[in-house]
C-alpha cells in the first residue's frame, strides 16, 4: 500500500474513532499506539546523515539532537532507539522514539538491539521489547501503524519454562532471540528454540522448530535476503553475482555486460587516503528505477561501530557510469532493515 493510500486509510480510521488525540501519545489503552493522518514515503531509497533522515520523495525528517542510530522508516516517520553517552545505566536499553515532521516523541518500549524492523509498505512496525528498560524478559511486538493497534504483544517462545531468578541479560546473550521480519501480513520471530509465526490479521501464533535450513528455503526469507541476480522492474537489466575483488558488472536481458566505473573518483576520493571513503571498490544492491542501481562502498576497516557506511553510489545503464550520492560523502546511516537503503522486496528474481 502506497503512502497516499495508507494516509487515506488512517484518516478513515481516525474519523471512525472520533478523531486523533491532540496528544498523539495519550491513551488509556495500553495497546493503543499514536496515529497520524499522514504517512511518509517508504517505496524508495532511504538514508541518514547525522540526525537528518532522507526519504524517497526528497523530504527529510530530523531526529533531533539524538543520532538516528539503528532506525526504520514506517507509518508517520522514523522509529529509532538511541541514547547519549552516559544516559543509560548497567544493561539498560534506550527507549523507542518516533520522529515525524512534528518533532520527536518518546514511547514506552525498549527494543532489543538489532530487532527493529518494518514491512516494505511501512504499515507494520515490529521489534522485540525488552521489559524493565532492557533488564527483563522479552516480548514480540507488532504494531499496525495505520490504526495504532498493537496486534501482537507476546512472550511465546521467548522465555524459558523456569524463570525464577533468571538473569535476562545473560540469557539473551547466550541464546539470542529476534524479530526476523514481516512479510505479506505475517511476522516471524526467532525464539529460544522455536520459530513463532504470527498471522497479523488475527494475532494468532503458530510455533515450529527453529530449523534454519528449512527457514532459508522459504519464500519469505528469500524476500528479505536477496540473492543475485537482482533484476530491475521491467527485467531488462540485472545485477549478476558479484565476484570478490572485481568491479561489479551489470548485465542486460540480451547478455550485454557492462563493468561499472566511477569516473569522478579522482584525487582524494579515488585514493586510499584514510580521511575519505575508499571509492576504489563498491557493491550493488538494488534498483531505484529501471536504469539506476544503488550501491555502497565498504567501511575502511570492514566494520563500523558508528553505524556509518562511507558513501552511497548510483550507477546507470547502459553506460555503467557511477557517481556518489550528494550528501553521503562523509558517511551515511542506512535503515536497519534496508542494507542498501531500499525495501528488501525490491529487485527479486521470481525464478531464482
């Protein structure tokens, strides 16, 4: 469902409920979440620089004086959980926040690290909520951002049979749990030893063994973890499997192969100067439109503790020429559920 359609649906729901509260966070119903009459665009490239998140339609949302950290874009804006140095004590987790065009609002939830995710259309927000500010048990949460309804809040599969005296921090470090994704109205949760599947139309749960070989063979897993070839929408060009250490190529449906290049990478940008992004290599991860593919350069040391990827690039067919996305030269923060800034369902080969 596109942003405009979701906006209309939210308006209808709000009117049916006698209107939105003047205080979006105010409600006596613990399962009710804030609702807004507009939804942001989610159907394209998303990236953040500093506290500013750039959306597919060219608009931006500011997360305030707090860095976006790990974030997702869904419903009315940017959902993130980050804290300033020294703000938290012990093993506490930061509070969930939502940034919209109206400002930043704190919410009563503490998402487990790396658990925030959303559906590609921006309707569903899902995460593992760690109770007691992160020191307690875990619950799977899924929110319908069109209605503000919390359709799932459950500890099924996430707590052991014996909980007396449990050290929850140690437990989840030794046996991680997580929100695996939301696809086609279904949420998938990694439990302590189970796969818990929620039908979001009913909230009903189904539990099965956590069989990773079987999970990786499912269509829903493939839709969240794309593999080559990555086709554009009209299937005229693809990103084939990329060979390690080689420049990525683009291949047409007729078999024409074009090696990508970055003509503007001269001087500091093209050199191994540690003060700039290493633009001598990059990888491609999805199509913005039929002629433009997006890619990322690697972090200088192979990882990034500050969430940043040094630069985003776009390449076009049939030339294969690439350029750095303006504003990303000093590093970007990509949504936690979009490795290349694009919805995970983009660029899937249905015949793969």
